[in-house]
C-alpha cells in the first residue's frame, strides 16, 4: 500500500508535473512525486515545517522565472538554490491565500483533496529546479484573490534544520482569470529597506534614505519601475511609465548597517491617469536574493505626494 505524505492533517494526491533540475553545463532529470528521479535515491526523512501559521519566504531559494499557460491551466516556474549547501524537498505544497486586511497568508480548501508521493529529493547547491502546477487537477474554481504556492526546502536532515520557501505568487480575477506576479514582488514579511521618503513637489523629485538591515552587502543601480494600484482587481500592476527612460549603468554597494540618501527625478514622467502608485527598485544580495525598495505615492490634480512607507 502506498504511503502518503501528511501535511497538517491533510492528505494530498499527485498533481505536479515532472521537474527538471538544470544549470549551464549540467542537467539532471527529476520526476516529482513518482520516485523515478535520476539524482540519487530519495531522502527518507520528513522535511522540517515552519512555525504553525507563519510563512516566511526565503532569499536563498529564488524564483527566477514564472509563467501561466491559460490553454493548459498550468503555472510553470523555476527556482534556484543560492546557498552553498544542498536542500531537501518533497512533492507536497500548499495553496495559501493572502488576507488583504491583515496581510497574513491563510489556509485554503484547494489542497484538501490532494496527496503526493512521499519520496523526497535533493536540490544541489547552486542548481535550478523547474516545476509546474496543473490547476485542472484541483477540481475547484479559485475565488478572486492573491495566492501563494508554498513548498518547503530544508537544509539537511537534522531536526530543526532551517526551512526555505521560494516566493511563488499568482492572482485570480473576478472571472477566474489566473495571472502570475512579477519576480520583484515581496510580501510584508520581508525587511523594509526604506527609512524615510519625502516628495519635493515643486521639483517633481522624491528624496529618500535606505538602510541595509541585512547581514549581506547589497548591490543596486539607478534604474527603477513604477507600479499602479488597480482598484478593481486589488493588486499592483506594472506600468510603462519608465520604459522610455535611460538609466546610467552603474553598480553601487550598500554594506550591512549602512545608509544611503539619494533622490529620484520624476519630472520626465507624465502621470496621465490619477491614482496610487509606487516606485520599485531592486537591491541584489551578495550570494543571491533580491530585496525590493518600495516608495508609495499619490498622483492627482494636486500633483505627486507621499502617503506613507506602507500601502494603504
């Protein structure tokens, strides 16, 4: 009789497509959930679970690509192990929904009837893993909202070993349309790099200070993008407002604990439609991972002005 892998008193059945572990010059096939991997025998211990009710996404298992195929109703994504050690993972995952009022991830019923093969596998240091989630196998229509696919990767077999969860996010619209989030999205559990921001309206500039609150060096450039809040969908959407801007290609370093004060000039950007916006700039961590600086503002007939460090 086949044993099933138990997650929080739920049993789930195999729905993931075969995965491919790949990197330049090296490709090893892994078949998730069927025990036929070619990367050595499956690990026989259960991965360590995070604290009950708390999900913290990792900067060490990085989402490097994601797309949704509406004809197949399938999300395909690739994550990379940025650590210098191997990670253990299994087929099981959960589908959690973001509560927009509290900012917390909540359990859903969409994985209640699913079960996985209990075989566990290894994601080698510096390697990539491509995977897919087939929504045809869920058998239920997803309600409107923002969802996260939570799969755990653990450092070794010791009890209490660190757990790493890549950020795999998708949205569902009122009509059931599924769309994937951009790679720069980060949930509230990520540390906020912004110390303060001030809009200088007469100059169309924003002055801000960033502090590196991590224990790693951060590398960043002058480039940035602007997102707009979609009131109907309750999501942030990328805009094309910065597509025609030319940024000087320069890499700057922010060491742990250091601060940096600078300005962003918005005078060349025409905010044709009023609304709530945010500036986004990536800060790359030494050793892998991306932190995103967000500066929120409102643009209307009165001009551009800040409305705080966090979204309303």
